[in-house]
C-alpha cells in the first residue's frame, strides 16, 4: 500500500503494529492529523476564511473519516470548506482554474491517497 488513510478500518490489515501477510507501506492517518493541519493553516494564513480540499471520492476512508474530520475542524475555526472530488487527472486543470476563478479559496488541502499522489 503506497499511502492509505485507514488500512485497519478498511480491512486491509489486522493492525498497524502487526499488519499480517506480506503487506507493507504507509498509513497516512490524515483524519488524525487534521487538527494540526488547521493549526498550520492558521499560522501560515491567519486571515484565511476559505479552504478547498481536493480528495478522491473512490476512497471510502476519505468520505467516512477525513472529510467529516475536516468539516468539523474548519467549522470550529470559522473557515468555509469547498470539497472538490478529484475523479480524473484530465479534469485537474479545469477544476483548479474554476476553483481559482470562481471560489477564491485562501488555501488548498490535498487529501493524500494513492490516486491523488
């Protein structure tokens, strides 16, 4: 697994300490890092009011774990969240152009997973 949010929760491995089988790789645990990422956002961009998050909708851990955590953290800090489902690399240029032209976020959060990377 090159990068996955929750390999235990998705049933890929038994535990982080003892994954079992021949599985190895990196667990990003993005949802656990969300509060710290929001602290970084506030330090780097103290006047930020809008955050765009680019995520892979095919990754169930993004939908079940990371996005709810990000929504909660941005809401608690008075930051609006724009959720961008990234489905095809062919659409990336137009997605980002539209985002900048129409929604003007102060920052962009890439929700890391194998497809996004």
